[in-house]
């Protein structure tokens, strides 16, 4: 028998033009806590879904407990003792907390009938393990995000797993909850359970992991013991560049206020105040579910505030729809490129043109095709979208180029305020640098930029100041002088 | 290095289906011409074919646009019937005493009343779907009953007949080069819809909403506005179909042509519209319409084949076409991914 | 503990089932006041009798909705399988138990249902379009290939149809009503389906698949098998409804079935079954069916002409779906979103799902 519980070799996986995995290897020894690190979008979740059988790899193999699989199914993976805490939690919104907790175990033990009493017992055991207080009879769709994550965690801990994979399990957890989780990981380790812990937070890695594998842009770039790691090395392998090599901030001088938010409250956040100036890049950060995304949606007319006011260019405005936001010169590059940003099967041209239709059509609504074509061609060239033809479906592009298309769409509207949510997730280093430089340039032209992100490095690199949100409130604001990675990571 | 091959790839998805349709059309046309030359190739047959396809051809356009936007419109047949009944009743009420030019004016008013009915029905569908967020399928399933119900109520459940002869003469029995006027109306409408869907911003937005409504909202498209217009357009097309059928049959009834629902969906799917939205061409719907008409007329030449068999064939065709398009698309996507991989 | 029960009480008070119940009571009282004929023994038995077949059909529609989406093929599955079962008795001169007749129909229903199930599970096409397609095919087979037409029932079946479970006569009006044996089948089916859905893993799998397909797959449910199974079983249930309908009416008429799907779907949606899958109760389904049956049965009692029926049904479907959609917006802030990244808790005002079927 090998001493490796999991060994992945040469796995490739593409989604259209996005090469999420480019022949990665990943080996985990029995009984260790192994960390898989890498920036957002480097393929961590994808490799996990390959291991669990959710995705079929294009090529390569997975070896679990010495057994080789070229394509494994989810139930085979579960039978082989793999339990996963998915990044998107993978809960059933329409079932009760109790059922969500117990159903996987019942399924794994091949039960045919349901015993409600036993379900309740299993569920209680699950929540007690992590001191999680929740109404077992509530429907999961009524719960806040953090509770969903806790359900996903406690559910995975229940099964008699040999290997537990945790895909960024701490994104919504408070400090105490994280601490409790780490205690549990220690316990599991003592019982001989192997853990694959996915994170891009350095302190977490130091605290509980034995060894580490780092992915960058779909390739594995480093595998070693955590004891051999240090901050600089970590940052270097994660990002592919030296820690402070990038200095794109050119001490821009902030001008007049361009966007002012006063006492703004909406579902997801409460009483938010800030002032964005011309030429400024403002960062907004916080955990998943902290209200950072909702705030960006409210500024773009997709979420209706209960109260408070938004002032654009000195005038109080009521942003009722994205169309209205566009009129006011506000643009949003959304968080999830695939579902919110792109029309995947449509051409690059249509994806860019969508915001220009009104402007480049006659009064009767007939499109000026030449103008639209020129517009799209111009942007493809300007912003450096790598493609052979702008008539190609946008899904054929790589992640970075897809993001540039979304950016181009909004830059075409010549916005005064540009809001970007997670602007460089799943974007390769080259494109990331391009985008960051572009953002600084846009600021220098006198626009106001808001970057919503949980990428500490990104925030430090491009922002003039950063506001940190927690549970819907702004809990801290870090000004330019104090802005550094260590400082920020404390809050996120 | 693969530039040439790649260029054709991006259009493959559309061309594949059009090519399949054309082949199918030609093949069936040939078979029909060879096996029943005297009946099929007669000018009478062409006249009746071009008359028959107009109504469901128009209905299919409406269903097709709704499907491109990511929804469906099941109520078109009953919008058509309701419009025909309204037109017929208004006409009867006004025209009884009228003569000469006044008559024509009254006919025009009656037709406008029918068109207005289609507009209102479509707007109501659009309201339910966009503002109230009721899934298109259920909203139009409901309005289908509702419009039929209204039609039954206002017509008292009986056939509306006794339409002025001029009206049917004018529309249904005028020919240009031996081709009925109604067919020209249909061709004109097809051209107009092709123009709307490919050359206007509205058309582009319908495609984008059908591809990804969420992304459309994030791109500043006023989804509700576009969807209401979409269903209004579908309602207008349906009312036109209803008015033409009133002219052809000189009568209207609340439950005429119930089997057209299936047929329009068949045509739309056959025409290459993706049932999940975002894909397809009006040209495809047009080709599918004439193909279905040719098959239908051909089958009619075999009296021993019961009408009911036609249902069977349509049903099999819908599912068959779905499966063929599904596999073809899968292949195209795979090819595209491969071609762009290096 | 106390707060928990009040919470539960509150929840059941805003539930759709409760609304429907209130509506039924109001309607009953209204009809009684208008006509004085609602709470008569024969009217009540008539209502029960009229509910039997729609309620069994409602199971098919309900199963479709909670697992996948709309299914409109059950009336024709019923028509075709009960035709074959009847023909089987006519041709073979079968004299035995009625149970065998049902079994023949069920076998046919299973086959027809499995065709739906196969296409929907394998290709993931919209269930509405697939079932529209298959029901046209079934209708073509029934009326084209079999040339089915009105048939008198053979004695075995007619006898079963005439047996009554309960017979009442209205003393005043002298009108009698009786409850056929098929009532027991209806009750039995609901008990079985209830048990399977709530007490077996397969049943919970149906809800899991309807609630979140991706999660179900990751948890190790065989999503395709579950969908296939649901539509196959639904075929069998439709077949049972078909035979019940046939024996109740004492003759077989092939054209009586089509069109029933609309009313049944209206009933199921009224009962609170969510359009997007995963949510809905049998209690709601029965209440919805009862409401619709009262409306269709009692329009005459209050002097509304029959031809208003379509209008009322259409209006009820629209109002029912609108209420159910609006409720699911308010009560549960999150919509069923495939991307669970952070947006779950926000009320992003877009109708991403509303358009899809
Ligand atoms: N289902 C999908 N379709 C298309 N692209 C995808 C899909 N899933 C992931 N991707 C892309 O693959 C890349 C890797 O994603 P992922 O594995 O989720 O990254 P992470 O390391 O943050 O977990 C990203 O660019 C992402 O956009
Ligand atoms: Mg991930």
C-alpha cells in the first residue's frame, strides 16, 4: 500500500477557452493536513471537483487509496471516504437543516427508509460537534450565508471520512468559529483523518497545515512542508512576483467628491457612509456575506435601499435600475463573470456592444452596425483582448480576456464612477497587472474607482484607502499610509 | 494557422441547422414531386399550401420570438381566436347597414379592434411574465384559458359567422401572380420580423436576455420593458393570424385550431430556436414553416393516412429535432473549444 | 419551546395551504348562502366523486413539478393505457379480477412514462416541451393507429364502476349520489405517495433533485435515475387515473382526457407547489384540487353560466401562480440561484428564473 491517500497526476480541464487546470499534480500523504493555496481562480475548486467526480477531467488520473480512476463518480468518491465542504456549500435550500445534515450520511449508508428520530439525532450530533446553534427545523433557504457554511462544515464532519476536503471553509466564519474549526481539524488529525485545506490566507496555513501545494493559474508551482515556507516565498509562488515589486500608485491627488453615500441601508448592509473623490481608488473588503457585494449592487440600482441617500456629483439621486446608474455615469463590473457578466455563447462583439445600443442606434431603434463594429474592434485592440476575431463566442476566451471584455463594455460608457467586484478573480498574472494598471490610469484621468475584493495584495497594490465591512457594517477604514497586507489580513 | 477553419466555426451553429432544414425541405419536396407529381406540382396545390401556412406561420413567429427571449407563448392560438371574434363581432355590428367606402372604413375599424385585442393580450402576458415574475410557461398557460374563456363569454360559446363577403373576398380571394394576398402579407411580416430581430437594438436585446437574463440585468438592459414588448409583438402577430383566418373561413370560434399550439412549437424547434433561449433565426422559422406545410400537404394526398397520424409524426419530429440539434451543438462546442485551445 | 410552537403556528398561518383552506371555506359559505345547496349530503358526495380523478392526476403534475418541471402528458397516458386495458378485457373476454385490468393499464403507463423519463433525464430538455411532444405522439397512437372511439365497457369493468362505497339521497330534492369504489384507490395512492416521498430516501431524493440539482449530484444522488423514476411512476399513476375515469363513466371515450392537464396544473399550483421545483405538499395538492372542483362543480349552483368556466380557471391559474411567486419572493429572500456566491442573501431584482420554464 502506498502512504499517499490521494495522488492526482497530469489533470487537464478546460471550460471553453478557460484552461482551469493545465496538467496539475497533487499528492497528499495519509494523516496529514495538506494545504492547497493559490489566488482566486487558479483552479483550486476545479481540482476538488475533479477529485469528487463532479467534473470529468479532459485528461489525467486520480488515485484514491491506491485505486486509480480515470473518471470517478460522486458516489464512488464518497464511498472511497472522501467528504467535501464545497466553496458554494452545496446545501438543499428547500429542505430543513436537519435533513440537510443527515441526508448525506443516510445516503452513504445506503439506507432505504427514513427514521426522523435518527435524523434528528444525527443532526444534533453534527451541530454539537462545532457548537453551532441553529433551529433544526428551519428551512435552509431562510438562513444567512454564514449558517449555510456551518451546515456544510458540520455535514462533512459527520461521515466517517478518510479524507476531508475543505474548500475555503472560513470565508464567512468569525474568529471564534475559525478557532473551533481548527480544534476540530486537530482532533480529526489525531484520529487519522487526512485533511485537504484550501485557503489563500497565509496565517491559516501556518496555523494548522503540515504541507502545502501552491497553484498558480492552473499549474502547480510548489509542493513542500509548511516549515520550509516563509511569507515572501508564499507570496512569490502565489502571485509569481516579488512581494513589493509592483508600484503603480503614482500619488494621485484626489479631487472633488464624485460619489457620496449617507446612512445607506439595504438588505445585507446597514448605515453605510463614505465619500469617493475624483481620482481615488477606494477598496471595500470583508468576508463573504459581509455586505460588500450588496453595497455594490445598491450603488448600481440592483438592490433597493431602505433608507439613506446617494449623492452623485453634488446631486442627490435615486438609482432605481442599472440603466439609471449608467445614465448617472456609474458602472459595475460584477462579481461573477460567468453568470452576471457575460453572455457566454454570444460573440465578443455583442458582449461589448450591449451598453452602447442606445447611443449607436437611430431614433427608431435601428442599429448602426458599422459604428458598433468599430466600437467593439476598437476596444478589443485598446484593452488587449487576445482573440482572432471579435465575432467569436466570448466563452472561447481565457478568464483574463473575458474580464477585459466586461471591462470594455463599461469603459465604453465612459463612466465617472467605476465599481469593480472581484475584478481579477480567475485572471492570469499578465492580465491582472494590465487591469490594475488600467485602474490606476482611469483614476488619474479623474474618475472615481471602487474595488470590492478580498484579495489583500490587490487592495494594497491599487487602493488609496480600504474600508472593511463585517456583518453589514463598515468596521474600519485604513488610509493610504497605514495600508499594508498584514494590517488588512487581520480584518478579512 | 487554422484561421479559415475557425472562421467558419463561429457561424457553424446557425448554418448547421439551416443547412439541415434546407436539405430536408428539398428532399421532401423531391419525394413529393416524384411520388405524386400531378397532385403535388399543381398550381392549385401551391395556392392552397401558401394559404394554409400563413396562419400558423404567423403564430410560430410569435412563439419563436418568445422562445428566443427565454420564455414561451402558449396563448397565441387563443389570442388569434379572440382577435378574430372581436373583429368579426365589431364588423357585424358596424357593417350591417353600411355600403361603399363607408364599409371599407368599418372593416378597417374592425380589423384595428382585432389588432388592439392582440396588443392588449400580449401586453398582459408580458406584464405577468416580467413584472410579476410568473414563469412564461405558466403565465401563458393561464392566459390561454383566460383568453379562451373571454372568447367564449363574448361569443356566447358559438361560432361567429355572417362576416361581410367583401372582407373575405378582399383578403382571402385576391391573388397576385396566382399567389394569394395573405401569403404576401405573411412574407412581408417575415421580412419585417427578420429586420427587427437582426437589425434593431430591441432584437439584439431579446437575444441577450434569452442567453442570460441575469447578465442582461447587470448590463443595464431594461428587462421588463423588452419582455413586455416581446410578448406584445407575439400578441400582434397572433391577432394578425386570427384576422386572416377570419377572412379565410368567414367565421371564428373560441376553440379553433387547438392543435396549432403543438404545431407552432414544432416549427419553432425545427427552425433551430433553442428552447432555453438566446439562439435561433427567424429565417429558420420560415424554412421550418414551409417544410412542415409541404409534409402536411404531401400526407394529405394519402387519404388512407388518418389525420391523427400527423400528430404522431409532429410529436416524433419535435423530439427528434431536439435531439439532433442537441448532439450537433455539442459537437460544435467541442470543436470550437479544441480550435481555440492552441 | 414556547417560541418554537408559536413560530410554527405563524408559519402555518402564512402557508399557501392555509390560504386555500380559507378560500374553500369562504366559497362554500358563499355558495350555501346563494343556493342553499352546498352543504347537502348529495352535493358533498358529488364533490368527493368529482375529485377522485383530478386528484390522482394531480399527483402526476405534482411529482413533475417538485422533481423537474411541468408535465402535461398524463391525460394522454391515461387515455392510451386505459384504452389498452379495456381492449385487453374486450378481446380476451377476461372475466377475472379488476386488479388485473389495473395492472395491465399500469404496465402500459410505466412504459409510456419511462419514455418521458428517458428523454427528460438523458437530455435535460425542458419537460414542458418533451411532454407536449410525447402527448401528441400518444394521441396519434391512440386515435391514428388504434382508431380508438367510444366503447361500452365489458361487464367486469362496468360492474366495478357501479359498485358504490356510499350512497346518499337528498331527502328534500330526492336526488341521489354515490361514491364509487375508486375513491379508495385515490385515498390509497395518496397514502403510498406520501409515505414514499416523506419516509424513503428515494422520496427525499425527489425533493433534493428539485431543490438543487448540483447539490443532489454531489451528495451522491443519482439525479438522472431519480428523474427517470419519477416520470415512469407518474406514468403508472396516470394509467390508474385513466382506468378510474373509464369505470366511473361506464364507457370509454378517447377524447375525454385531453385538456384535463390545465385544470390539474392549476390545482397543483394553487396548492402551493413551487414552480421551480423542490417545494410543495400533498395536503396543498388536495386542497387545490378541492378548490378547483368546487369552482367547476358549483358555478351552476350559483347561477353562473357554464361557459364562464374557462375564464375562471384561467384567472385562478394566473392569480394562484402570482400569489405563489410573490410569496416565494417575500418569505424567502433568496431565490434558487445556481451561483451561490454571496448573492444568496440579496434581493437582486431580476427575473432570471421567471422566464425559464
Ligand atoms: N463551470 C465553469 N464554467 C466555466 N468556467 C469555469 C467553471 N468553473 C470554473 N471556471 C473557471 O475556471 C477557473 C478556475 O476556477 P476555480 O477552480 O473555481 O478557482 P479557485 O482557485 O478560486 O477555486 C476560473 O477562471 C473560473 O472562472
Ligand atoms: Mg474556489
